[in-house]
C-alpha cells in the first residue's frame, strides 16, 4: 500500500478500527451484484480490538467485504484473522458499519497500523492542509533582471482555506518553490516532504497542466512562464503512486 492508498482510505472514512474476525458467511450471487471476477462478497461479524479514529464502537461489528477467492474458487478462511477497517457508521443500525469501498478491509500488520495512525494524526491536526478542488488563478510577475520573476498559484479548496504555491526564478540560480497554508504568500515557503499530507493533497489533486484561462498574466510570454513554473511544481511533486483505485468520497 502506498501513502496515497492509505491516505485516500483514511480521508473517506468516518471510523478506522482494528478487529478480529469471528465469522464470515459468503453471500449468494443474487445477493452480491457487481462483485468482480475472482472475488466473493461476505458478511463478517468481528470483535472490535481498537478504534483508531471515530465514534466508540460496541464489542461486535458487522459489515460486508469483498475478498479474493483461493485457487479452488473458495473463500479463504477468515476466522480469527485480524484486519484494519476503513468505514462509515450506518445511521439507525448500531453495530453495523459500511466499508468506504469493497476493498477497505486490509490485512493487519504493525507497520500498516503505524502508517495509518501517522496519517490520521496529520488529518486531525488543527493546521491540517485542506482538500484541493482545483486551480483558481495563476499570476506571473517578472523581475527587474532578465530571467528573474515569480509565479503565484492560488488553489481552490473544499473549505475555502487559503493554499498557494510560489515559484521564484533568479538569474543563474535553480528555480525554487514552496507552499503556503495562509493568506500570506511567503517566498521563504518550502516544498512539502514526500509522503506527507500536504504532499498528498497537492500531488494527488492538482491537474497535470495549468488549466486554460487560469493565468492572470497579461502577455503571452508571462502566460508561458506561468505554465512552465506550474509544470515545474507538478514535476517536483512527482507521481501520486497508487496500487488501488482512489476512494470516492
């Protein structure tokens, strides 16, 4: 599981918990529409071991999950297995949860839980970066010297919190860039470290190219410089690597 995989699951979950499976019953095909080939949908009853985030859970939870069949086409033995769940509660049905997607039941390991806890800690922090919806506007301001200038990228966020990127060009020097999570666009801002929540919000949400019409720069040369600086940021962020589809929120 990549950082983006776990962050996507955690971002969509109301509750994340570790449980031990007590009982797993395979549903009949007519009860499980849309199951992928080689998979089976099972109704699981499990004992709650710990809740990493979310409301308190009872001793027992029930949920549906899609699991891969073994080489004989049978559901593997799940009883006593310890798994990590990314789920939402079901209103009016205590003890029942709904996984954020069919594969949001992960085999438990200490490493997976540790990585998940770190992501949840970032997400629950008061200064957590907001979800990015897109690029609002881009402005390139040339400097007094040839080759000098700054591009500012203002992002649209889900909660309207400010997020901006700045790219600074200086003659004879490498371009530098950073991200600001405040109203002040700070030239001293630094790029986010990879596999952090700020990196994830940017690398997995920004369009690959500057959207047409986003640049507020007047001349064609300024628009071109803004597009180049935007592409530079995207390249610096690197690929949003995933081993599974992103979870729909």
